[in-house]
């Protein structure tokens, strides 16, 4: 069908593709969407078209192929054949497909009609330069992705996947996209980072390593070129505490191992790595079980009238404790020698700072001085490493003189004295609006350094962070990006977990091509949820409503939250099974459900709907042990009644006779009078409750709550066993809503309200 649609225009189409594939990569994505009806396929073969320069380069390219395979097979029932003959999907590989595919134009694969095969050819082509790519249709059954380098190949794979469609049928479920063209970041080799804040028992700290590694792969497809981890050590606060950390804290070794494994995975897929540290944070001068509460070289208190700079942890005087701090950072960085770090990020506040005469104002004196010394030290371990210096919470407020002005003077003086700065970028941002000083006084730079930002995508508006589901804020982040006046070349969104996934994509696409958040959101929806135009529009509208009700005057608006949930529920009914079950969709839909429930029940944190929704959010994000990043407290149902005195049902022989057990599912034989009867305990199975009743010679009935036929259970009443000692068999219907109830008797009833099974 596709070939017939091309007809006699095939030669012109081929010529067009030649022009597109040979064009140099521009600073933005340039594309041509050809109007056609491409066929669908049941099998995709990923091919490395030509020799890669080194074995290491080929290994990275194979990782890209595996990422493509996982992305396709987790969305549909297609089979993906990898270059290494590793297969994904449920269908057996045809012997025909084991033959090598030549990397020549217009090569076609002869396949049985029942098993259409699509070829995806991956190759390097220096025409596209660093981080650039080109996508061209080789013929009607093949597309070639050409990367200017290995990262360009990965980013091209991401662009290709986001234009594809994934069906839920058993036959030909994969439809390749029609997008062809070239793409490259507006600033090549800039800093576009994912920050893994491994603390607070959040997703990055608590989820299985395999899930975090998959997330790193997912976000790399959006143009991320660096993964930054929190340097383990003094900042490794157990359980998210805000106190000091002793050097023998057991959690440190675990954190080092976890961070190394995650950064090594980033290297495996061709991504740069680095660590971030609070520059003057030291260890407690005591021990794990005997803290002193301060550093060996305690800091001097400093002004913090807005309570944003932060003084938690063992802050250290940079002037008096310089050698001590340099030694700590050296030992911390040496743990990562096998990773070969590319970046370090030096952090001033939250927590940090010292108010002594030699160090204050911190951002203009002690902080840049100590950061520069640490950059020089780091290069003795990693000769090519680059440092980014942050200005977080500078001039909040100005005390004495501007910290921005002091930092500007320091950098320029260092360049004047040595010919270069020890810093590569200045990371400028704030909790609120983008700071004006570099724009108004530095021409969009600080000390002559280019700017990167640190958008607060995780904590703004509500807490606990992530506990309410997805928090998309496209309007907010488009506004903040506009405030930068085009001066920001990259950045690192502040991430506490996967719940801000959409916000992170907004930032990474800003860095890539200044892409508007609505355009990024539309592409995100089409890839992760549904490519159907109506679905995309519905989700766009719902997200806009959810942003309006996230905080502020329209918080918990009944009409807005109800409409958002209605729109998303309509989309949910049309999604493929894989899209419907995916965590990105679930945390968005659950957010809307939670908001509309609270808006319509007066904000009461109780009930089976909320209980089930929050339980699912907690499970998806693995935050059951987190306070800062967990879910809010919710009352799922009344607590079980206290156990009455045993005399209310004494163990003495029953005067009547027993009969075989009679059961009634989803009926209660103690409704309204539960507090009159003994609670025998909790049993995971109904049989346990029955046995406990039978052990009492006068127990005539029981009520047990639990899972019946696979029902979902989310109540403190789960597994409760309450018994009776009489023959009154009055039943009340209990609708099955999250908990199943079973009443049973082994006596003939004295009442006439008998409903049994």
C-alpha cells in the first residue's frame, strides 16, 4: 500500500531523501513530514550498518539498539531482532532474518506476507557533527538513523521512536513514523543533565537499580548528555534526616556503591557523568553512635532572614578548614576513579555557608575561593573534569554586598591572573523567578561564563514531594524560561523522583532547541500515551487544568478537577493495555482522581478511593520509607473494634447442635454491633478465622474481611476475624469496594433473614 501510494513519485521521494540525509545538521530540528500511509509491521530488525571505529563505540551503539528494542516491545506486541541476534518480543525469529542486512540504499527484505519486517539501520556519519542526527527513509520498509556521534545516534533513535505508533493487536502492531530530517542541540556539547538526588529514601535511593537504570535510558532519548549523582559522604543523611553525618555512617558505603553503578550505566549508553557536593559540608567530629553535632572546624553563623540558605549538617569554616575539606572531597572523588567523571558541581547553600570575616559574603568570597581550589584538586584525579559553580540562593537577601557581584569579580580576577577560570559554567537559578543580576549586569553571563540553570521542578507547590502523583507545570516553566532572555545554554532540573518527568522533559527540550513547553508536551503525550489527535488534545487540556489547581486560588476547584479527571478518564478508556498500565499514565490519572476526590469531599483525607490511589503511587515510586517524598497520610477506614472482654463469648459448650458451615460473601452478620463481639485476631486466609472459631466450643459464627477471588484490599479491616456465640443470623449487604467480607455460621439461625451460600 505504501509503495502504491508513492507510485511514480518514488524517484522524486528518493531524491528528496538524499538531499535531506546529506544536509548539515542545524541548530534546531528541521523536519519534513511526508503525507503517506505507512504500513504496520510485526517484526523490527535493528541493524548496525557499518563498522564502528572501536569496540567500545560498537558496544555503545548496541546499547542504543537494545534501548530501541525495549521501547518498542514494552509498548506493543512486535518482535525486535537485535544485531547481536538477541531477540525481544514473543514471536520466533525467522531463519531468513538471520542473514546480514547490507547497509546499501533501497535494500529490501523479502518476508512472508503474514510477517512484515521493518529494518531500522543505525550508523555514524560525521556530516551531522557532535550530538546531531539525521533520519531518512531508505525505502518503504527501512529507515536509517545517522548520528554525528554516538550520542547523536541515541538522540536520533529517541526522535524516531517518538514519531512511531504502537498498536495492541497481535498482528503488525508497530507503525514507523513519517518524520525525516535532521536535528541537533542549539548549543552542542553543552550541559543537559539528569540529577539523581539519591537521598530522602526517594525513588533514586529506594527503587530497584534496574528501574533507575531504565529511567536513565528513557530520559537520554530526550537529549540528556550527562547524569549527575549526589556525592556520597557528609550529605548521606540516613533516612533523610537533617542532622550531621559521622564518617563511619553505614549508609555511606551503600550510597557509594549505588551511585557508582548508576553512573557506570550512564557511561555504558554513552552519557557523561559527574557529581554534585555542598562545598563546605563536613563530617560530624564524633562517631556514628556519638555525634558532637558539629564539624572539626565549625562554621560561623551567617545572616539568613529568609530561611532559605540552610545550616543543616556539619558546616565547616572554609578559611580554617580548607585542607580538611579538600581532603574530604578528594577521598570522595577517588571512589569514582573507575567511572572517570566528566563534571563536578559545587553548591553554595541549602546547605552551606560560613559567616567569618575571611569567608563572608559567602557567595562572593569563601565559596568561589574554595570551589576553585576543589576544581584544581579534582583535575589531579580526573585531568579533563570540568566544574560548574552554582549561585543557588545568592543575595537572599543582599547582606553587605552582592554575592553575584563578588562572584563576578572573583572569576574575572582569576582569568586575569591565570588566563582561564577553573569554572566552565555558572549555574544560576532560584526558588522563584530567574535571578536578574547576570542579565542586568553581566550581559547574560557571570564573570564572562555562560549560564546554565537549575529549574525547581520537584518541590514547588505541594508536599510531600511526589505524594500527589504527576505535577506537570508547563505554563510555569515556559514563563521561567522566557525570563532567561535566551542566555541559558543548558542546565540540570532539580529532581527528587519520576513524578516530575514531564517537567524535566520541558527543561531538556528548552536546552535542546528552546522548544515551547506545549510543543514538548504534545510530543510527550503522543509517545507515552496516545498518538490519536483527540487524546492528545484531551490530555493537553487536562494538564492545563491540573496546573491551575496545583496551588493558589484555584486549588481544589470542584469544577476544574472534575473536568480534568473526566477528560483523562475518557482517554484511559481508549488507551492500549500497555499505555494504560504504564507508570507515566498511572501517576497522571491518579493525580486527577486524587484532586477531584478531595475537591468534592471537602478535603477529607479518607476513604477507599484515596487509600487505593495513594497506595498505588507509593508502590510505583518505591517511597514507602520516605517522609519527604512519600505519600500523605490517609485514613482508609475505621480502625477495627477493640477486643471485648472474653466473658462476652465464654468458651463453654454450645447447647444447640452444629451444622455444616454456611457462607455469605459481601454480607455482614455484625453490622452496627461489631463492638459487642470478640476480635480473635487477623488471619491472611479465611480458613484461619474459621479454625480459630472452631477452636472455641461455643463459637457459632464469624466475620472475616479479606481478598476474595483476587480482589484488591486496602483497609485496616483486612484479615480481621470477629466471632459470635448466638444464633441470630441477620445480614447486611456490604458492597464490594476494595474489601471483601465473608460471614459464616455453623448453626441453624433463629432469625428469618438468612442469605447464605
